C-alpha cells in the first residue's frame, strides 16, 4: 500500500514516533450485499479503508477510497462508528495512532475491480459469504447495517 506523501514528509521530521492519523472505512451496501476486498499487502478480506488527507472531509475520504481502490462510485450516508484503534507498530518501526471513522455508504455506480493495486480481489458479497472477513470488519459491517442508527463510540466516561 502506498504511503501518502504527507505521511512520508512527517516521518522525515519525527522518525518512528507515534503519529496520530484519521482512518476511514467505507462499508458499502448494494442491495443485500456488501463491498469487500482482499488486501494486496496481507491477504486479509475487509471493507475499503484508507487515510484522510490533510484538509479532506472524512466522508469524502471514504468515497474517494472506494473509487481509487475498488473503482466504484458511492455515497456516504451515515457515520456508523468512531473508535480509537490501539497503537500500530509497522515492520519498519513506524508507530501510528488511528482515530477510526466508519461510514455506511450506498453504491451509486461502477463495477468493482482492483483499481489501484491495493486490493487483489474485490466484489459485493452476501452476509453469509463473509467467512474470511477480518473480525474487526465484521463488527464494522454489523454496526453499519442500520440506515438510521446513531453512531457507536467507545468511551464517554
């Protein structure tokens, strides 16, 4: 997966220190199916996700990622989940603290295909076909199913 230029620029200044980033996941529904892709870097099946660019609206980032990674046009319709993801340390030593935002999205147009190399397979799958989906993405999909529920979040002490 290509690291965004703004992250590379920041890494030149801060090295491997923890970097706070906003990540988005787009849970895209088409009829009774959900858009899933198999990641090129680790082979995991999950919903489309990516990093919010500086100054970008998070819902717009979710829409952009769907077009870039899966070749489909979608509309973000609801914020489903807000969560702080536990710190990730990548193989090169870079540390990232992601604030994760999950959006329920509706398919508008386009046939899914691996558009930019970040996914090796992508398509719409029925809920019963999600046997190989990463556990945390099954939760994200479940929380995104309702069209009008309020967003779920952790914390609130």
